[in-house]
């Protein structure tokens, strides 16, 4: 008898249990729950939430909730887009600096060129989509890892941000947004607050929730979502059955750039000024949130809701540590442990999903 | 006798100055299995790549339903009704069975939404018609055995109206029992009126289901037989010699005892 793969214990077990129904019955409930990518993140979020609710006083107050939700919101908007891209099998290291680039484009056009803020936002969006499209096109065209290609655009954008800003304003920041035309009305959309129980909440929280719902819907309920899983899970198989691989991946890069534009717009309209070196280092946080939320680094598996929960854990832990009056150094330790445990859990899940290979 | 679905006459293909395939003739008929046998480098994959539209032939004739054709892409061949199931590329392991089944041809509702209920029900029915009994079509394909994955891919090709099914080494990476399961579904597809091209290097897998055997060696035909013209022993003898024969005998014992 030929055994082509060195079978694990499970495999040989399967070979001996010959009847089909026995096997199917043993799958069912546990597998179905564990197979959900967001389960680990949801449990983690619950633990973090309970922990800080118990040990600090402000964490569970309305103002506390508003603070950590706000912290999580802009991170979450990026994390869900990055999650979609990662499920599609690619990375975008330029995502963090993109939040600064879009804010700078908007601010420069509004303050220096005197454009209406709405028009500046529109042009900034075009810029973002162009960069995203370029990332995707280059990755597909060259076949190089997106890690390298977007590392290139990351560095290029970082240089452009600083260079152009210094060239135009003579400093490394752009301010003076408050005086521009359309600042108030655009601010309503991106930087206003709404009140619950007398406590103002940032509108970015609504953007976060809205985009999470849209992303989750697209991923699970549309054919484009099906294609995202396919191009990330097995690109050659996907192409063999007629999935438009190139188009799907380019659109995913553009989605990430779009999310960068949303966050950039929120930032510039809230703070009315932007530093040219903003956003650097955030790209890894987005990836961490997506991974904690159940995305596999290898693609083909993950969840938008999970990424949103991953961002929530981030926000809760970062603000919780402040409320607990610990040194913020501990946050990095927490982050490291969280990431490692998430990757370990994910790995175990994938092995389970791909278990019987013969 | 009716027109064969596929007929190739003295077909040939060169890559630069390398002759990958020459003077190969055979046919594929509805409800029959044509086996292509040969060792590595014999030209099996060149032949199926021509049939599947990945490469184009540069000598001879390729007739599909009696008309000369030259497919410029796999998509074109697929649209004509020639579906190819590659050994490693059949499915996306982390996706559920029904999502795999409909990948690239998803059932829609309201123009953009995925019709999950229809997808699940159709998948279950299509698999059941092929005699594949899966209770849960939501499980990732990766949880299925290699044989079952091939079967899902075969059922998909049958469901989406393929006339010709090309199977590239479907049993190569499988154990004896699993290979038997796959061969049963090959026979199923044949009985449903498809023309099947089965590529393999194992005569013991080919002989039980095959109606016609094309043997290739170093890019040239070694023989083209109908089942009546050749015995399993003769097929094996032509396929192998010396040390290879020993290995095959070993495998033969495995088939008999299972």
C-alpha cells in the first residue's frame, strides 16, 4: 500500500474509519464555532473589557467608553480594509502613511491653493485611489511580493509628504484649515460629534461601524467577497475557474487607499492641521489588528468583523492602561503577547481547516 | 458511428527546437474514457494543455465535434465545453465546499448578492447526483480527503455542462482506496455521457475505467488501443520495463488486496 504523505495520527485514524457518516457527525458544532475567524478576537475583547472595567473606575463610564471607542475607530476603519486585502493575499505597508498623505493633499489644496474643502477632499480621494491602483497594478504586473512593492510606495510617500510640505510651507506641517471655505460643512461629515446620554461621541465611531458592516457584507454575501477569499486562498485555482484575479486584487489595494483617505479626512478636519511625518508605523498596527481579528498572514481566511474587534482590543487596552495609571510602556508588552497568542490560535485553526490532506 | 467529441490527427507541438509532441492521434467520444498513459516527460501534459487551450498545436489537426478548432485560452476551451481538473489546482482549501463549487459562476440574487441558500442546495444536489454524500457543504474543502476534493471538482465540471472532462493525474497523490473512489466518479461522469480524458502513469488505474488507451513515450505515440485490443498485462508491459516493472508489481498487489 502506498502512503505518499507521511500521515499524522489523525490521517491514519480516518483511513481506518471507512464509513462516511461517522466522520461527518464528529465535525459539526465545535468545528463550526472554531472555524469562525473572529471567535478568538471576541473572547480576547471580552477579557480586556472585563479586566479594565474591574480594575479602573473611568473605563466603564460614558466618557471612558467614548474615549476608547474613538481610539479604536480610526484604527478600525483601516484595519477592516487591510483585513480585506490580507484575505485577498496581499499586504499594504503604505496604508499608515497614506492617512497622512491624503490629509496633506487635502490641507495643501485647501489652504495653499485656496480650493473649497469639498473639492480638495475629492481630489485627495482621486489621489488615494490612484496610489492604491498603482500599488495593485505594480504587484500584479511584476509578480513581486506586495510586501516589497508597498514598502517602496511607503518610503516614497513618506519622502513626498515631508519634501512637498517643506517645499510649499517651509515647515513640516500644514495648518490653517479652520479658515478655509467648506471646513464647517465637511467637518460635519467627518469630525462632528453626536450625543448619547449627554456624552459626546465622535462621528468616526459611526464611520467605523458603517464600514465594518459594509465590509462584512461584501465579504460574506457578495460574489466579489467570494473572489477575495479565492484569490487569497489559491490564486492559480481561482484563475483556473475564471475569477478575475488582477481586477480583484487591484480593487482591494484601492479599498485600502480609500480607507486611508477616510481616516486622513477625519484627522485633518478634526485637528485642522497635519504633521508631514504622521502615520508612520501605523501600518503595522493595522496588520496586527487584522491578524488578531483572525486574518491569516498567508491569505484566504479572515473576517472584517474580526479586524474591527481587533481594533477595539487595541483601543480598550491603550486607554485602559492610561486609566489604570500604568506606564504606557506596558502597552507594547501587551501588544506583543496579544499578537503572538493570536497567531498561535490562527495557526492551529488553519491546521484544523486543512487537516486531512492526502 | 457518431462524430467523436474530440479528435486529434497527427498533432504536434514544438517549444523552440524541442519536439514535445509529434504525430499523436486519438479520439474522445461521449460516454467513453480515453486514457493517456506515459512516464514523466512523455508528452502527456503537452497534449492536455493543447486540449485545454493553454497551448496551441503547431502540427496536425484538432477537431472538436467535427470542426477544426484552436483555443487561444483556457476560458475559450471551457466555454466550448472542455473542462480541465488539474491535480493541485482543483479547489481553494480554506473555502467551503459550496463556495468552491460555484467559484467563478456564483448564483446571484438582486444582481449583486450571493445566493447562499441556492448555492448550498444546488451543491448538495449536484454532489448527491454524482453519488457523493456530504452532509455539510459549509465545511472547508481542506477538511475533505484528496479524493473527495477531486470528486468535488469533477462534480463541478459535470454540473456546469462540460462535454469533455480532462483529468490531470487525478489519482497520482492518492492512496489505493482513495484512488478507487475517484475512479468511481470518473465512471459516473462517463455514464452521464461526458467524454473523459484521463491522464495517468498507472495502468492499473487506467484499465478498469478506460475504453481507449493512448500510450506516449518521449513525445511520440507508442500505441493507441481500444480496450478489446489490449490486456492489462500487455498495457503494463508496454508502459514499464526493468526496475519500473517491479515497482508496479508492488502497487498491483496493493490494488488486489484492498
